[in-house]
């Protein structure tokens, strides 16, 4: 059975799906953890201890209670204890001793997947906040002392952040921190602001406009995925993707809305670029900040109004995730809307460009993301994401002579029968389909692929 690097480091035998933000102390209840598990999320972030993410508690007992509940419900956890946070310009090794004491306290618990270190460091941070230069020593120390656990750090998903470009920022982030995986957040969908307040801003920031939602996807979103995918190939580090789960206001943006179409588009885009895990921001509802709407669970720990949408998407990820991550990505192309940094699909792009073959033609001009993938024995796959969060689409795909389609059924992980060399596929908003492109004479197995690869 194939297990990805991310499954190995988190101790999971399933596709990792993480709910971001610490679970508050008051939600340390079996019904809350049951709702998290039933939604399809399998990694949580614990409450803080001794001044951690949820404020000073003076004791690690609340974390242990949540670890126990996580283990009872088949979940893994990222431990949020301030002793794993980096120190700005440390004058001695006291931080190492504190971290080692904390490691001894949590490492043996069966629910412990890793330790939260830091979020969104920049390069050359002159403020009192830790920068990439300060985060690196803690990440390396934890990796040395607990190599089978995750030292969790997440970067910023767009902008220069102390450098001249996002590409340079990501290079510096990886060089200075050397994380076990590549994770950056870019919340891509924003409601169109009053342009009179920000003249010219929307024209510069907007990529795909979505009038049905009164919003647009930021141009930097897909460009960032191209840059991260190249970095993942160069460093051989796994990618972890983010999906916006909580509408919220931030500076000039209102991030949102969140619909099943936006959830699908962002989760499947991450999968198409090779992400080995999906992270939702955020799982719990922020009760101390009026700028945030409900998360996946509400302030009382009950399923929120969007809970069922996440559960349905996670059900598909549980099947498709292990299959897609066991394949090797050859290339990604776009049809319809072509984002900055993306490549337009057309047959016969130029001599020697074989990465999209044997796909020969796509009727119409729907917004599509096309990820071309290879199996271990050279099998050719096509993962198609409908790149619009609010519209349905019907797309006719055609293969070269001598090839036929088989589709992987999302509910079972098994192949359909032959669909012929042309196939008319229906897509809901933001949805995705996985096809195998079968050469005449090739055999196709009958065992569910997610059981082989998961």
C-alpha cells in the first residue's frame, strides 16, 4: 500500500485533512470531536498551554484532554504549546531545554502528529515578531529530536514578504527554515470592495471575476500554485494546500463568500498541483473577533450551516486524494480563463511538447484546469477541475486515435467501463473528475484504486 510522505510524518493511513485553528477549551467535548470526525477531518490543532494560541492556562492538562479525545475518535493532532514557538534573537539555549521538556510530555501520545511552531513568517522581519531566520532553528531542533513528528510551520501564499517577489520569498523561506513540507496560505476569493475607496486596486488584484458571487479570485492564487509546484519538485518536499472555510474581513478585503463550489474549486486545485494534504481555515468559529463568520463548527461546537458542504467534499477527497497523490504530475494546463503563470491548453503546442498527450481536443471555452498525471507503470491520467465556483459546465473531451477514457468513480474508487475516445462530462461548480486514458490493448484493474494507493 502506497503511503505519501505526509501520511508517514503524520501517522495517518488516510489522506490528511486538517482543520486549522486551536480547538477552544470549552469545546473539549466528545460530541464536538465526533462532529469533526464525521465531517471527514482527521487532524486538529489543540488548545494552547502555558500562554499558547488560546491564552495562558498555566497547565498542559487541557492539551492532554484534547489528545485523549482525538485518540478516542481516530484523529491526529498538532500540539499548540508555546514552548514550541521560536524565540527572537535568543541569547542562550534555554528555548531548546524548554522544547525538549515539552517533547517528552507529548511525543508518546498516540494522537500526537506534530507540534505547531509558527504561522506566516516574513524574511528580515525588523519587528518584535519572529521572522524566517528565527523560525528555522526551532524547526531544525524539533526535526532532530523528534524526526517522526511534524514541526508545523506555514508561510504566506503571495506577495514579496521582505523580498522582491513571492518566488524569492518562498526560496528564502525554504532555505532559512527547511520545513518538512511546503504550506502557504492564500485566501483567494474576495468580495469586490467599493472601488471608490481603493481606486485601481481591483483591476490590479482581480483574476477570475465571479459576478454570481459578487466577488473575484485573486490573480496571485494560481500563479502561487505554479511557483509552489516548481519548488516542491526542486526540493522533493510535499505540498499542503489551503481552502478558505470561514468568510472574514481583513484590511481592505472581505474574504468570501464560502460555498460548496468555492470549497471544491480550491480543494481540487490543490490536489491537481500535487498537494498531499488539505487544510481548512478555519475549523472552529472565532468567538473573540467580530470580523469572522462561522467556521466548520459554530461557537457552541455544533455543525455550522456549511458543515454538510465540507463533509461532501471530504468524502470525495478521501477517495480521490490517495489516488491522485500516488501519481506523478507531468504538467498543468488551463482552458478558458488563463491565469498569470499558467499555460493555455492547445493540441500541438510546439515540437517536443508531449505532456498533454493523448488529449487531443476540448470543445467550447469553459474554465478548466487540466492536470496530466502518470502512474508508476506509465499509465496516463487526466484530472480535470471545473475552474468556476458558481456555474455548471458540460465539456466534450477527445483523445487521439487508439485511446479511450475510463473514469474513476468518486464514490467507490473503481473504474467505469470504456467511455470511448470522446466523452461528454458534466461538472458541478468547482467540481473535478479523474480519468485514465487507456491505450488500445492496455488492461485496467478492478480493485478500488484508493485501497491500493491509500
